[in-house]
């Protein structure tokens, strides 16, 4: 197993992030700095990042129905609540696949599977991410074409893949990109404010009836579905961990 995959499997982050760790000289194998991306550590090798021993862990992916008011980072400089307070301490080695801003609710995936994170977050895979959007005033459908053609954000053309009206102020929106605060900024660009934003689907995986603040592990068939193999199966029961626990 290549070094970046080894680090990703241990929950250090996506393969791209692990490549950055390697390039920065923060990874050692048996006491020697390793910047060789093709290195393949064996079972007897001691791999460390920032002088901390890396322990591999079995692949695990969970879904969380993120409430508003929680940030998607492990620690927050402003002391805001984080999504890691909503899951058990034993899952602290997981990392989020992408992020939802503090006020965005809904489906958030956490994993230690770098391959899966790469597949779901890299634009070339064009994975659907579906949202329910509530606007501050009635929507003008004539603006949909402008959002589909794209608006320049952060040096690239941000596009909405699909948009459908549910009511005068509620829309269903599908993205295949991952630009920071993309939906909010795109609607701001055409004169609207997003009052509520809820992610309901990633690929074939839906948040469904998972209550806000609850999490559950993905099933094998759901993982296969996310990797484009087979349809998702029925969902098991959810769990909840209160931030105070």
C-alpha cells in the first residue's frame, strides 16, 4: 500500500491531504523523513507523522445529520461547537468528506477511507450533492439559466447542475462541485439570500428520516453504492450522542 493510502486509511485525512503531509517532510518511516510518494511501508515499519506513531484502523464511514450551529472542523478557533462533539470519542480518528458551513444542515459523511473521500470530493467524479434551499423571497425561474451557465467564484466557474421549484421560496438544487459556500454565494449573486440550506443526498445516499444530531454507520451495500457499484439498501437504526456526553 502506497504511503498516502496508508496514512489515509489511518484517518489522517484524504489522500490529497496526506500527499501534503509527505511533501512537507512531516512523515517518517523508521525514524527517517520520507518524501517518497511511492514508498510502501510494511507491517514491521514504524510510520510517524509529526513524531506521533500512526496506527492503522479498519475502514469506517458514518453519516451524520448535521444540525445548524456546528462547524465541520475538528477544532474551532472561535470556540464554536463542532460536529465531532456529536459522535463518540472512539470516532475521533475520522475526518469529514467535504464540509458544510456552520448554518447548513443535513447529510455529512465522516470516514477514515481516503479512497472514498477522494471519490466523493474530487470534481472529476461528478458526484451529485442535492440540497433543499429556502430563499428570503419568491424565486424568479428566469434566473435558473444564469445559475446553470455559471458564475465566477474563487477563480472558477461555479454551476448549479439542476434546479427545481418546490414552492415559491423553496427549491431543490443539485451540485457537482465543492466550492466554498457555493449555493449561498451563487444565490447572493442574483439578489437572493438563503434562509435555510439542507443537504439531503450525496450520490445515491439520502439522509432520509435520520433525526438531526444523530449518526449511524453506513452499510456495506451503501458503501458500494457510493462507489458506483450497486443500489443502496434499507437504512438501519440511528444513534445520537449529545454534546454534553
